[in-house]
C-alpha cells in the first residue's frame, strides 16, 4: 500500500500529495450507513466512526 502511495505522490505536486494514511478493517457500505444509495461517502458518519484513527494522523503535526 505504501509503495503505491509513494508512486502516486511522485506524479503530483507536494501540496497534493498524501502524507499520512490509515487502512481501515473493511469497506464502506450502504448497509453500514457509510454510503448513500448513490455510493457517495457520508462524511459525518465516517468521521464519527473513525474519529480516533483520523485524530491519530494529526497528533504531533
């Protein structure tokens, strides 16, 4: 996963690059309430569920 992110980062400007990421244990689904029926992310739901993981990326930033 990290090698793929590094390859993509070489093709974009520094400001556009991915600096930190986390791999979550599963996929987002409509049934779990994380996606709308048209498969758009429900950002509020995702943030509430994964707040600890998100916050951990900003610690010491």
